[in-house]
C-alpha cells in the first residue's frame, strides 16, 4: 500500500437532475468474462449532444440493473487503457460510460499514450483539450452523457451516478457534479489538473452547487508544484476526501502514461490503492 499524508484525513460530503438526450447504439455488443466471473458486455455507442455525435464505449454486467458511472479520460482520450478501466469497473457491478471527449474535432486520436512525446505532440493535444474545455462544452456534454446512462435499461435509475476523471478529466468531474447535481452521487478526481486557479471559472469555486461525495487524489509532484491547491480544495469541499499520494507523479493511475523525465509515471501499487479508494466511495454513495 502506498502512503498518504497522515494529516490529510479522508472526509466526505453529499449529492444530487434527470435529463434527456437522443442516443443511438452502434456496433456489435460483445460479452467477455471479467473479474470475479462476472460477464461484462462492451458496446460502442453514439451519443447525440448539442454539438454533434460523441463516440463512446459502454460497459455493463450481462445481467441485472446497476448504478451508472461516467469516466472522463485524460488528454489522450478514449483508448484501450481507458476501455480496460471501464471493463474492470463494470465487473465490479456498474454500468460504465467512457466517452471520446474530443469528438468535436477528432475520433480517438491516440491508441497508446506510452510513447507520446509532449514536446512533439503539444500542438496536437492542446486543440483537443480546448475543444472540451471551451466555456459551456463540458456542461453540455455532461448533461448528454448522464442522460445516456439514464436511458439504458441496464442502469438502475433509483441509484445515484458516479463520475471519475484523470488529469484533464479531474475538473470535468467537478463540472459534471455541479451541472447534474440531482443525479451525481459521487465524484473522484485522480491527479486532476487545474482544479484550482485564480479565475472566476476555477472548478473549485463550483463547490456550493455540488452535493456529491467527493474524492481528490493528488499526485505529490502536483502538490509540490501548487501546494496551496490542496488547502483550497479542503476549504471549498470541507467534507471531501483530499489525499496526496506520496511519491507519485502526475498521471500515476493510468497504465499507458508516458514516462516523466525518463522515469515511469504509472505506479501500480498507488494506482491499486486509488482504485480501492474509488470502490469504497462508490459503495458508500451510489445507493
């Protein structure tokens, strides 16, 4: 188990807009044997949004109805490593949607992030991120994605929906929880970037609109670069779990993250601890 700062105790707080949007499933569903002998169905789906059609992956247990979860990818988007994450979470008993957040400008531009050179790919990545981070876009997308989940027969609409995000996806989790407060019961940000800034649009300032149980898992490298962010998150979300994972680098939770200064970014022990924290959050909040 990785260590976390002792003084950053885990805390919680509560939440809760049904919405509708046009959706259409595409492709062929495939059932696979997943962890714990749970059969998981994987579908490629199209989701209608105000700005076009988002391609996405939808995972769910083969039988029964379950709480829904929205996963916001990092800057490398929907790819095999994120699909594996969705499938693994579905095997835990959740209906999981992983969208291509860059559908406005590109369809899944990366299949493997491990060999990406930020210095060379920056001109490609920045417009992708800008497409979802433009004012109002994340909110429109969140509304459509939650509506998609609520429209699926496999989703138990009596239960709250969870959302989790990585790097760029961290702030999108916060915006989702603020945009659809009646449906979001839990939100988790893992090495989220730019959660706290000095602009009126800073994600942490959305806290009064959010009632979900929140978890902020912070990389030590991010904490060193912006030490006041942790305190501002704790002040904005006094009941949330705010943790610094000691010894971790920004991006530690995703298996195909590029190396950082020649060193591995992904840390399996810390990623597994973060996963355990996530499951604990969902089990307590998505009832």
